[in-house]
């Protein structure tokens, strides 16, 4: 069995990992760390929760320590691009935790004062973790330079594509040295991401872990057929069961998340929303309350939820089914972690039956139908569910839906740049 001691990491870093309670690497860590240590470019296909942050942070920190030098003003040595502020903050915290040599790590994203970020960048940093929009702002203001970057990490590239950031990423990469090391991570590999990888990676090592169609074995998946107008009442009724201890509810829109929270508050259920219209302080307070158990239900949009790392989530509720089937897999992966079991419940309106069929086709399993006491079920589906795998084509196919991205301006508003 592979251990961290077998991967070639420096003794101080191994001591840090031991102090943090890490003993065995995850599959993506075991495969990616040696390649990154060797200076290779890497294409990693892995879902959230597979340990990919450590898969790139550990070897990059090792290489920084081996070639230590004082930070140069306005520059960084490692650049990590992430689609959301929550994910950027989480990655920066991981670099700080793993860094035995105390590297200078700075995270920049929207929703906070740029002047404070400018002061941090002025002294130079070892690791800069940024959302693309806010980094582009700093580049335009000439408060950061990218000509000294040694390694670039693009994390959650599928989400960057979905929210319209890939064009910004391409422009930023042109400002970095051609000889850099580049690591690209994505949960899926649609045509656009494959093209980007071919464009920016040099003879990459490819690591694939947990294909997107694979849902956690310990997640029990159920569906409630209910009219859209009855969904909030159905959710409140479900939450009457104390077994739903710590719950993430996913909605399609920010306003929908707020409406759900108001309804649950009226029903006496502690809930908080997290989405792009919330300030950074509001988002952090909502997450802190959820992690500490003061808030039982966190209602989130997909974009805001990227980077949320909370243990012991008992249930995931899809209040709105996602248009892209792969997104469903990411959502329910928030539960049943570290050997625990979990439950995923989808509330399906008749208009969402096509999305349900796409999910069942992708995951190759049929969701168990359940009823909510006191609520009438929605009308039966007019077309059969779970078509065969060869039928996954046409406008309803998830890969087709994934190609529809929103404008960059809207993406910046939603993610805080």
C-alpha cells in the first residue's frame, strides 16, 4: 500500500502531514504527486472530495522549498486559478497548512477591498490563489505581474467553462512564461476543456479518478415527484424528520435560495443561504454556522457551493434538478464522505423529467421514488425514464447543456470575480 513516505516528499512536509493526521494518500494524490514533483504537466480528471487540492499543493510546495528565494515585489511563483471565492479561500488555507517552510500565500477574489489585496501583492508572494475576474482586475491596475510564474494550476475548469471564465483564463495564461509547469483539473472533459488542455499542456501526465458517472456507493438516492408550487412545503415536511441532521439544499437561482430560506425560517427551521449576491462576510458567517451545527440547513447555488468542505452532511436535497446531469453527481458527493453513509433526495416537477432521465442515464441507476406525507404526488411521467446509454444524444444530453455558458459579466457578479 502506498504511503506519503513513498512519494518523494521532503521530511519536513511529511512531518507536517503526520501532525495533521494524514497517513495514506488518496488515489489521485498517489498518482499525481510523483508526476508534479518531476516537473511534468498534468491533466487530472477528478471530482470534488477526492483530495486533489493536496495532489497539487504538496508537490508544488516541495519544489518551492527546494528552490527557496525571497519573494519579488508584485510577483508570484505559483498561480492557482479557481472559479469561486470559497474554493480560492479553501485552497489558500490548504497551502498554508501543508507548507512546512511557511510560504507566503495570498488569496484574492471579489467582495473584499482591493487595496488590502494590493498591499499584500506589493511585497510579492510564493503562492497566489485567485478567481480569474479579480486577478484580471489586478493585472489591469498593474498591481501584480505574472511574468515570474513557475507553475499554474487551473482547478475546477469545468465550472470555469460553465460560468464563462475560460476566455479570461486564456488571456491571463498569455501573460505567464511559456516554460511554466501547468496542472489542469476538471471533473469532466467536454470538447472545450479537451481543446484547452491540448492548447496549454505540454506532454501531460493524465490522471483519472472516480469517473463522473460514478456516484458514491453509500449514498441512497431518492426522488419525490411534486409540483413546483408544492416544493417548499415538501422540503419543510421532509425536514420534519430529525434524521436530516445536517442538510445542503441546492437551488438553481439565487432568488430561489432566498425564497427557500424564508419559507424554512417561517416553519421554524434554522437555515441560511449562500450565493453570489451575498457579501463575503455573509457567506463566511453562513458557512461557519453550518459547520458549527448552529444552522441545520444550508441553501446554496452550484457556483457558490464550489469549495464548501463540511464533514458529516447527512442529506443533500436537490430542490431544483440541475440542467447538466454531471452537476447532480457533484452535488450528492457532498454527503457519504470518509466512509459515512448519506441520502440524496431530488424534488422533481413534471417539467424536470427530462433532467431526471439524463441523471438516471448518466449514473446508470434508477432513483427510488418516495412520497411526502400530506402532499399529493405530481402527475406521472408521460415518457419512460432511464433510456439506454446509446440514447444519450441530442439537445437533452448533458454534454450539450454543458456547452451553454453565461456571459463573463454575469459570472463575475455570481462568483465575486
